[in-house]
C-alpha cells in the first residue's frame, strides 16, 4: 500500500496561475501565509475522486509529508493487525481542500482537520485511515465510528507512546462523563438517539478498551479481524457485531462475554466504568468484573 503524493500537487502556484494544460489537476497553493495549503483548482466534486481517499491538510509541504507518513504508518500497522484492507484498489491520496468540507470516508475519504495541535491532527488522519477497515456506515455508528476511534487511539499509542494513548482515553472518559444521557444508551440501540455521537465516539471505544483490559489487545484485534472478514459484516449493524462477539467470547476461558455484552451493548444503564476516575484504574476495575479479578491491560499500569 502506497500513499501517493503527486509531485504536481506540490507545485506551489499562486491563485490564478494554474497551468491550463493541467486543468482539473489538483495542486496545492499557499494562501493566507501561515494559514497553509488550500486547493485552488476549482470546486471540489466528489465524483472526481471516486474511490480516492483524500485528506485536507492545513500546513505546508513538510506538513503534507508528515501527514502522508502518518497515513502510511496507520495503513501499515492496521494491515499487520487486521489483514489487508477490504477495498484494496483504492489509493490513498493526500489532497488539500478548502475549509468547510466535512470528514467522510468512502467513496472519497476527506480528513479535514483544523486542529491546532499537531498530535490531534495526526490522530484525525489515522482515524480516517482506520475507516478503510470499518464496514459501511451503520445506524448505530458502533461498527464504523466506535471501532475507528478505538483503532485511532491504538495507533496514537503505537506512534506517539503510551502516555498519548492514555490521554486520548482520558479525554473520552471526560466527554462521556459530561453526557449522562449517553452513558445510559446501550451500544446496540444507539441509532436515532439524541446522544448518538457521544455514544458512538466515546462510550463505544471505551467499551472496546474495557474488553482489551479483559482479553488483551491481541484478543480485541482478533475479534475485529474475524468480524471484518465475516460474511455478516456487509450489513454492518451492531446487532450482528454483538452476535459475532458473543460467539467468539464464548470460546475464551476466563472472560464472561455474556455479561460484558449485556452491560455495554444491551442494558439501558450507566456503563460499569468510573468515568470520573483515573483512566487505567477505572478500566482495570471495569474489566475485572468479567474476569474474576485478572486483567490484561496493555496500556500502562494494569498488566497480567
Ligand atoms: Zn470516523
């Protein structure tokens, strides 16, 4: 898998000086000085970029290269963890787009990032890369968003160290703690709920973190890998994920998968996680409910 950064795109031309022979080609230009890169080759039309995954990059050429490297890192690590991408034909193209376009994936992936903080921008890039592996958008947003956020945090930890991952988890716990309504929504029934975004982006990845503390990171990745490649995955609904996970967890000794899935995916109750507490201690305690006290946290403090 290559990340393409076409040379022509790094020709920094002032607005209005695009080469007519290259009409329609995508180029970077620097506008607004420190504001960074903006696309100026004409209006973005998604049909131009079918099957192409794109990123919006505020910044300069060096920054574009850094983002390309982050994307490459994400692709390589996820291929190692989850196998080849389900859509092997799509290229990853790094592209600057005007502000105002939302992030999306398939058929064109646009990671539009305006985060000031470099690490947050990188997290957004690897998040969108993670969507290469998530199945199509489901109504619950568990199968796409929750899984992508969990993978995003894993990649941040791999790239920037364990402290960065713990900080990302702490951020999710604070966000979930600030939304009592979202805490009570079962993951398998989040569709259409007013707190859907918080449920899928905070409670969902935290549920996978608790699972990680119970069965280990390799166990969670094995589950995701088998699920992504299962024939059921096309439908991409959380109910199918729960059934798939139930079958797999039932085969593991020492982890009460039935109770875990009930607490997080089915019960209309606060999740058994102290969202106000120290992230790692809270995850250890949450996981130990299903393991009889043994946990396999891979983040920092909680080890078997
Ligand atoms: Zn996403």
